[in-house]
C-alpha cells in the first residue's frame, strides 16, 4: 500500500491490525462498492448521443457569401432532435438541406475544389457525389417522410440567417431510411450535411438533379457529422 508507506502513522495502525479485521474491512468495502458501481451506471440508461457538423462555405465565389453554421443531432431514447443554425445564406429564399452519404459503409466527405470536374469554378450537386454521396434525409417539416423534392425547407431571414429544429422518432426515421437505402443504418457519423440554394444566376454548366433548378441545389455550405458533445 503506497499510502501506508507515505504515512508512517497509517503503517503502524495497519501493522497492528489482526488479519481477520483486515479481511472484514475488505469485505465491507466490497459491499459498499457494489451499490456505488450500480449508481454510476444508471445515468447511462438516459444518456444522449450528440453528433455535430460544423458547416463551412462552398461556392463562395458564386454566392458572394460566406455561409456557415452548425447542425446538431441529439439522440436520446427514441427521440432524435435535429437543429440546423445557418448564417450568411442567401436572404429571403428557402434553402434545401439534407444529410448526404453512401448506402454502403463508406464515409462521406465534403467535396473540395478538385471535385469541379468540368472546371467551371463551381462545385454543383452532381460533382459533390463522388465525395459526399447521395441526398439522403431532408431537414424539412417532416423528415421521416423522406420527401426531398416536395418537403418544406426553411427560409432565410432578410439577414441571411435561419434556425431549423425538429424532433423525430429515431425508430420511425431509421425504418424509413432503411427502406429507402437498401437496409442501411442511419450511421450519422458517416454522413455530411449540405446546405443549398442561391438567388444568383448560374452558368449553364452547373448541373442539378432532374428538373430541379440548379439555383435550388447549388451547395453553399458543408460539414462532416462527427460524434461530439
Ligand atoms: Cu442536400
């Protein structure tokens, strides 16, 4: 016992103590240790898992804006709270926002300037796909509906800010996700959050998704989702 050696008085007492008393004390220590350990584990039953994505500007040259923000996912029991706070977005228009990723086990990443395959100086939605994967869950009025094209997305204020908050059933979202993506799991820490939308005119070289105008899908901010606190 290191403590005994550091404290001569303790050394004397413990040397005088009969062996059976030492055993009895050790047994008592065990009795007290059990409830203490049980107490220590109880908060885990109600624990929350937090995932955060710090959003960095994309295509700032064409948006003329520095769009930044934070997306936060808090899972607790069956509830998943999603919050997205954005500033520096094009004011007064709605902004598509989703997490993107791959339905296999690959990690998604934010596209860099190298993703600009046609060298028009703009990374369009299609060009983000090799790095970021596909559009997965929309942050709309009802994310569980997975209605990317028709859901209601937030509109930025005149100052270019918005705040989105929704709480969904983790079970319901996981089921809808699994159905849409061949049995995949949500795996938030493999995904990226993308914010879209500009009011500025874009050259014809900027590709989009089907009939949706390129101004709607233009990526303006991205962040990788990481498990955090
Ligand atoms: Cu998106």
